[in-house]
């Protein structure tokens, strides 16, 4: 299938630079098959679902993975920006760096200024390996929890490029770009559908008899990568680590057998649940990497409904929602959203996709 089938007009001013406040005040577009679109707000979610339905959220925690430093020890110092991508062990990370051409294997990069805690000193990293794809392996001078603290002190939240290009990350992003459910550190991007939840909304869902369960998928930078090939079949998804516990799988299967719907909160939860499901649709315990790429024609096995943000043109995320609700349906919904002022992507509004 051609990538340009998933293109649409998105004016830059429709991309949100800050979230709604309070979080559950974001607008919500309800998309049902064969029924006119409905304008609601996220706090209406309990009224749009049924008792017995089960929400599944991603409890990954975003690390402040955007680092700025300088190359030292070889010629003039050169400014270097690094976005951490994947932890290899206690002291080594894979990262995307700019400008990559200014670094060679063996170079040393010093990040940030002096730490907020005196014993940390400077945060240095040696370039251990460099790939043609632009990824480098950084071997840091600290290890384990001390390294985590040093990164937290010096790093910024890794805002998506379309936000970071228009404003710098700040202290507000340290809370705004983290969900209510954030627990296990490991993501370099937020599971953004979860950003809309508040304690009050969770309490109202519970009072309505709607379950809420957590799974973990550590979101990688692949969520931001455009599809550069002309045909979507040629696009390669990055693998991400996920985990569904046996207890969660059992509770979801029991609820579904009783007539409840599985409602994925975001594309990350959906992709993980579909990776964990067997051919019958039963969800199995899962721990490992998934690179599942969901496009039109995919037969969904585990998920019955989906809460998700509005995604960018030609993105794998828009391809996923087109697979879930139909390409023509989602193009019409997105055209309506653009025309009526919905806010797009990470800090934007949401849509609830309900299938037959």
C-alpha cells in the first residue's frame, strides 16, 4: 500500500505546544461506524463506555533523555546534542547525536555543567561505536543509579521534534510529559493518550464499574520516525520492550468472556496487547521486544476500542488508526478535527474509536 494514501493536510497551528489544563478538559472526538461524529471532552469518558469495559494504560515512565554537551579533547570544542534511545547496560546507551559527523569512535563528550549534587562531578561519555544509521553507543563515566541521577539532573524531557523545533523544553514538561500512571522508567517518548487522565477521572471510571489495568511498553524514538519509503511494506519498525503480567492477562480475559470490551489507551498499549494475543484473541503473559507494524488489513484480536491522540500525516500511528477504524473513516474524522480546531499530537486532544 502506498504511503501517500495516509497523507492529509495539517496546518502547523493545529499542533499543540502545551497540554489542556486540567488534563481531562481536552476535547474528545467520538468515532463510531455508521454514526455521525460526536464532540465531547475526555472527562465524559465514563459515560461513553459501559460497566464491565476494561481500560488498559501504559505505565512506562519517560526519562529526561535529551542531553546537550560538547566534544572535548580533540581540537576545538564542538556542541553536541544527544537523544538517548536504548539502554544497553548499567553505563552504556545507544543515542542519536547531532551533528553526528563531528564525532568519531574514541571521542569524549561532556554533558551539562556541574551537577546539582557535588559528588557527581562532570558527566562524560566516550563514543564506543558509531553506526551508518546515525546511532552511536555512548559509554558513560558513571554506572547504574548514579548515572540515572546524573542524566536526570542534566537532561531535558525528549519532546517530539515538531514541538522542540518551536520551543525549548522547560520545567513544566517534566510533569506535563509524564502520565498519571508513570512507574517503570525506560521510555524516551510519552504514551500520550495516557496524558489525559486525572485522579478524578480514574475515580469516576471506577465508580461506573470500568476496570483499569497497567501494562508496560518502553516507547522508543521510532514513534517519531517518518515513513520514508513509497510503500508502507518497506518500512521497518524499531523494536520496543514490553511486558504484560500473567495477572493482568487473566483479568482481561475474564472480563472479555463476561462481555466487557478491552479499551486500549494509546497505540503503545494496543500494540503490546496485540503482540501478546494468540490466534483466538486470548491475551497471554508477555515479556520481550515487539516490532509489530499495524496497517490496514490487520485482523485485531485483543482490542475492541481505542482512546488515542490525533497523529501526524504519513505516520505509522495514523496507519494504525486507519487499520482500526478504516482509512476513509479516519480521513473524514481528521478533516473534521482540523476544520473544527482540534489540537494534534502529543499535547493535543483525543479521539475515542469504537468498533462495531
